[in-house]
C-alpha cells in the first residue's frame, strides 16, 4: 500500500523520525507493540523499520531511522532523498517481537536506535497501567534519540552514556539490581532488548546467568552466519506450487538458487532478521541460520527463512 510522508524531523545529527499517514481515505491498518513495516524504496531496496508510536493511535505510523554509515542505500537513501509529501510503498505491519501482557513487571533495554520498538512497548504498557522500567544506553547523550519520549512515562529510566562512563553498561548488574529491588522471581519478570549486536549478546548472557528465561531480543542484523558443514553439500529443493525441482550447490545460497530459477520470494532484510521471507516447509530438515525463529519453532521445521537458511537433508520440499 502507499503511505504519505507527513513529517520528517531531525532527532539527532544521525537520526530522523518519519510520520506516515494514509495516502487516501482508507485508514492505515492498526498495529501492535513490536510491529515493523517493510518499505519498498524507489531504488529497489526493501527495508524493515519498527513502529515506535503508540499502538493505540489510529491512522499514523512513526519510524525512527539512523543513518547507518555502512548503509547500502536503505537508511542513506531515506536520509538523503526522502521528502515530505512523497509516497512510500509499505507493507502491512507484522511482528517478530511480540509484547506479552501477563507479567508482573517488564524491563525494556534499549541500545541506541534500538529504542524504537521498545517505545511502542512502553506506550502499550503505560496504557495498560502495567509495571515497567527502561534501561537506555547510547554512545553519548547527543546521539541518544527520543529522550523526551522515553522520559514521558511514569516508569523509571536508567540512562547510560558510554562516553560519560567510559564503558558500555554492565547489564548483568543493572538487571540484577532491578530484580532484587522489586523482589521479583524469574517468573514474574519479562525483558525485551533491541540494540547493537554486542549489547544483545551481553543482554542474553546476563539473562542466562540470572536464570531469567523470559528474555527476548530483536536484532538489526543477523549474527555472522555460521553455515554448518552440511550446508556445503548439494541438495535438491522441490517447489510445490511452482511445480519445479532445483539444485542448490555449495557455491550458492538457497535464495540465489531460487532467484536463478525465477522463483519469486518476498524478502526485506536478506539477513535473517525480519521474517519477510518466511516459507512453509513441507518436508526436509532446514539448516536454520536466521534470528527470527525461536528454538522451539526451529525444532518443528514447519517454516524457514529462505534468505539465509540452508538444508541438512538431501531433499527440501517448500511451499513455493
Ligand atoms: S528477508 Fe528478512 S528474514 Fe529473510
């Protein structure tokens, strides 16, 4: 669908916020905390961005976009070419980072621009009058976007700026302190984190040490893909709807093989983090290399992210 760019605002030197509204009389679909949309840019790239405004608001989507220095044309194009009044081809909202609403307390851990999906969660929790708090870490105060938005809730906020502290946050200490102060058990509390890879790894390690099993992350980028040896062999892919059989050799990825054979696959990040390419598996044993599926979902082998994943079995049957 097409959405109209209503406002663009500089939030920091490197971050802009973009407000999108409907391009016609049809209202934009509602969304949930943790949702993202895919934007099909005029340069052909398809990029995913989290919705950061209050999910209770109807009729507008707000995105926060960091100009990534290693951008291949996504955030760079948006920063340099997007203007108010332009129309963007966007997907309906979808969610790989759902907020659960049954816990006594929630801790939201934001790293830099990773604050965006957590802001939508904070709005939702605030609306529910639920107990929550925020840990917001950034390289410096000047680089931390949306500070007023983070501070607007009645929830406590712990700010951490690496340049002031001369180090990244000690997440294990910060989380443990909060759990102890509230006398929470691990089943009373859920945690959500979004931010750069080292911070997410530190967060997962901290939650593991503290035995907090309700800890969820959303990545910007997939961790370095660790293709297993089994993916280095040739396998056959049977495509049920296309009625085709193709070979995937060690020199190519599954996605490359599908495209070489003119199989249309919807993709966005192509790094295994957004969920856009989720495909139903009819039979076979995928080699899951994405960051979207949980361990439980992987073990079922009923869906896979074809942009990064491969196959352990000689035959993979897909609903494509
Ligand atoms: S395109 Fe994003 S997970 Fe495959």
